């Protein structure tokens, strides 16, 4: 049913978009009119061929810039058409209601539908508005490619009554969702890692998705770049849903197991302490806090539950440690299990959503389509004495860019 609804929306979007384009060129000379409509149809066909045969295309052999421009164009084109649909559908519903009211009240159809803006018919005005919105979408997603390496450092100060005195002022840096296989510029990534190091953190956390699917994405150059990540109290990491290789076909079960084992080995070679459903105790100034790290655990049915919180927490309660930090890739884990069952976990750090790499974040408005799938999708959330921070991701996946939601390096100072 969901598939039919989506198909219905896309078909309507195509219909209305064609109507708007045809109307926009209707007063042009025949040659221009025919050429532009033909170009529009060709671009539409190319867009849908890309969607239909996406998995059959060997994207690794497509030049990075060409691939990036194509994907950005397709996304902008499709989103633009959906915006056209919304505007035109509103206009058609308005006209239908007007027709019904007029027919019932006067027994005849209303006449001219003219707006007060320069004598332009309201429907014509809405068609132009729809066309402009579609164009803005196309240009916006294309522009977003230039933002994929524009790392934003976000600084957050958090105060906890239960934090031991020895850990007051502790500086933590969190990065998440690197997605190495999406990168196409070693030097740009190295610049981002240097910005991590510039924060002079006491400890660094990485909350999953080092790769898209394959461990080999981390080539020798990226190994050298990532190995620069160091901190006095260490670097600790977890796995994300993409790290397990669940989204590709493997020649055998053993090949998939070997890929994950290789990836675990990469964490070790980088000097990162990979937390696999376990906890450790951190000491500073004679005081102790606990760090818990679990494998991917999602409350969403289409994502795996490899994490085992009970295993990671085992024996921790008896140690009487007053403050606990949890590394858990998927933020849906927080309200589904952490908040109701582990109320003494004061800070949970997650990633996963990327803020959908698209949205609006300003002083007055925070919005992204991902909020209709995740209640906690970017930034800080609080429930009683418990806190969750969702990192917007260091890398990118699918869409090779960022529009309104920048790649993030998060710096926490505990007090």
C-alpha cells in the first residue's frame, strides 16, 4: 500500500510538473517551445533510468564529480517536482471548492479567477510560483555539493550534579558517521580531522559507520589520516548499522564475517578502542566514571539490533560509579530502552541520522524531513536527568552534499 501511495504521488508530481513546464513555454516560438519540452522529457527519462537501474550502475567507475552532479541533479529534480505538486494541488483543491460553493449558491460556475497582483490570474501566479520553487530546489541541491567538507564545530557545555569533581571541565570531542566510501578528497578529509585535533580534547568518541559497506573503503591514505586522531585519555568507538555490511550481497556468509573482522581490526590499528557491548571505567583525579559502548541497536524495524545493553551493563551497578556515558549509534535506542530501563545513564551520544543532510537550522526554525522518522535527529535532547546528543555526522551518504545541515564536529565540556 505504501508503495502504491508513493507511486501515486510521483505520477501526480510528474503530471503537474509537465503542465507547469508546458504552460511556461506556451508563448515562446515553436522551435524554442518544442526544444525545451523535449529537453525536459529527456531529463525526466534520465532521472528515472537512474532510479530504476541505480543498483546495476557501477558507480565506482563513474568520475566522482560527474556522479556527484548527477545525484544532486536527480534529487533536486525530484524534490522540485514534489514542490510543484504541492503548489498545484492546493490550487486545484481551491478551484474545486470555489466551483462547488458557486454551483450550490448560484447554480452557475464562477467566472474569471484573477488575483489582485498586477491582474495576473491566480492560477497563472501559482504556476509561476511552482516553477520558481522547482528551480530553487534544483539549484539548491546542486549547490549543496560544495558543502560536503564544510565542517562545523559545535561547542556544548553540560552540567551534571552527579559528575565527580575530578571530571569537571572534561573536554570530549564526538564525531560520527564518517562513511569513508563516500569521500572523494583525501586532503579535505584530512582538514576535517585536523579540526578535530585542534579542539585539544581530553577524550574522543566515534559513534559508528566508519564505512558504507566494505572495510576496504579505508585505504592506506585514510588509515594514515584517521590514525592521527589521538587524545590523552584515548579514542573510543562503536559500530553503526552500515559497518556490518548488511546492505550489499556477499559471495558467502564467511565473506561478510571476514569483512566485519577486518573492520574491527582497522579500529584496532588506528588505536581506537572499539566498544562491543561492554563498559570500562575511566579514572581522573582519583574519581571514576563509566563508559558504555554497544553495537548498533535500533527501535526501527528496518535497522538491526546487534547491541546488548544488559551485557554491556553487567557488573556496572555493583561498582557504584555515579556518572555514566553511553555510546550508541542509533538515537531511537535512547527513548526505547535507555530512558525507561537505565535511568542512571546521564549522557548518551549517537549519530546515524545525518540530519538527513538537508533541512533548516536557524535561531527561529529547526526542521528536516528526518524528523518525521526520528523524534531525536540532531542536537541535544533532555528527559529528566538524562541527556542525548545526536551528532549530524562527519561524512555523507547517498546525496554527496549538505544543504542546511552541515557536517559536524561536536565539543562537550562537562561541568
